C-alpha cells in the first residue's frame, strides 16, 4: 500500500506518517494472533474476536495521526514479549533485547506511555509479591525497563520528565525491594503482613521518590495529569483540565459503553475469565497463608 502511494504521489511526509501507522496496526493484528494459546484455532478465534470488537480495540481508522496510534502496536508487541519471558523456562538475550527495543519504540512517540508501563510494572510486582514470578525474571525485566528508559532519555534529548516520572521512581523502588529480599524474609511476621509491607513500601516509596526528584530537577511538566485526576473526583478546575475534559476520551465512561461491550460478548467473557483467575489466586494465597513458619517461607520462595 505504501509503495503504491510512493509511486503515484511522491514523498508526502504527512501521508507517509498516516500510511505508516496503518501498516503498523496491520502488524498489530499478527501480535494479537500470537497472543492466543499457541494453536492455529486459538489464534483464529482471537483474530475474529478482534474484528468483532474492532471499534473498541483501536481508533486508527478514525484518528490515524494520533501519537498513540503509532505507539500502541509496539505496546502489544511488548506485552507479547513479556508474556513469552514469563512463560519461558530459560531466558534468552534475544527476547530481552526485543523487549528493550519495543519499550523504546513505545515510549518515544507518546508522552503517556510511561503511565501504561507503570501499571504493567505494578502488576508484575504484585504477582511477584504473592509468589507467581521468580525474582530473577522480575529483576531482569526491571533492568530492561531501566535501560529502555535511559535510551529514551537520551533519544529525547535529555527529557527530564522521564527521570521524574512515577514510572522511573517505581522502577528504582522495586529494584530496592528486590535487593532487600533477604531482609524481608527475616521479618518474623505472617505472610499476609509481609505482602502488605512490601506493597506499602512500593506505594509510599514511589510517591516520595517522585516528589523528591521533581523538586530536585524542578520539573512540573506532568502536573496537569495529577490535576486531571483531581478534577475527576473533586471540584478542582483549571485551563488544562477544562481543555482535556472537552474530549470524550478524558470524560467518565458513557452509560452506553457497558451495554455495547455486553452486546459484543466482550464484557461477559472478561467477567468469566476474571472470576476464574480470582478463584485460582485466592486458592493459592490461602494455601500460602496457612504456612506461617519462616523456614517454610524461605523454602517456598
């Protein structure tokens, strides 16, 4: 498609960007296929579900010039690589390098990418705390995120907002928690208390470190994001929040949205999978909490 356009119209930068985003989102569909259980039938069903919910999966057909339209295919590739790394019994350098590259291409075009990766890191840390992820895998994933963040900082000509983000602070705090793992295991408390301690350490440590780094570097470029969240739940308003909330994407979810998800069977399927996962996690956590002895905890980890 892009080649035909070049031959007929020449090099038009704006149209090149639009066609590049469309081509990338076509590749995104192949990532969706590989996200299935591994069988061809599973991949086919996944792709059919994507087309059945196409209007909820992407906005590239309506707004191709958006920065997230360029970044989102790399996010799906990044999640696919993270899933592959977590499933693999042996880590390969190629997978880690590919994860680093996908992180960089995801963060470079879109300023909100750091918040998406923050939620991913927080989810991985929560899964690690309850014992589903090996510490070696999580440590290598954290290192890859740190390297990709440093590369983005250089490629964006020293954008200090990256270094003062919640994402960067979270990476440092999780790295510190992993380094202090032997000290956490020596604490003579129940397993549930240990989970709560690590969670609070991550939460308050991330917020405090983010505040300190912002004060040290004098960066307040991302203050409008906190103001936007504040305006959602309180009566706070300023020019930026009023400007953002004019768009439907930044407003509260419409009442028709859950109904639309139900008609395409997206919401019922997600609820069934969510309930199955919660039952499994509660069952496993209950089994771990029954082992209160410290030596059993060390052997478990």
